C-alpha cells in the first residue's frame, strides 16, 4: 500500500483532525491512501463515523507513540 498523503493532527482537538482529513482527502484520486495521526480521544469515534458518512474506506487503525494512526482509502 502506497500512502499518498500524511496528516499529523496530534495535539489538535475535535473537530480539527477530521476537518483536516476531509480537506486533504479531497485532493486525492479515488483509490489513493491517506494516513492520519491523531491523539484526540474523540478521533476514535469521529474518524470511523466520517468514513461511514463519506463512503471512504477505513483500512486500518493502529497505535504508535501515544497516537492513533488511521489509514483511509479514498473511494470516490
């Protein structure tokens, strides 16, 4: 999997991580991947909800260095 863009949203609180994600994923072509790193506890709920609402695929959620790392695939 080739990650096309990376967003470091650590230190940002809701709704900023998802707002940054929404803006940046819009610049990608369908099928491209984006990685979001966030440490906001609300992101655990907000990012999957954003994917359900927008139709983008949440590929993985892992944890690294005290932050959650989300990988999404743009679907359209």
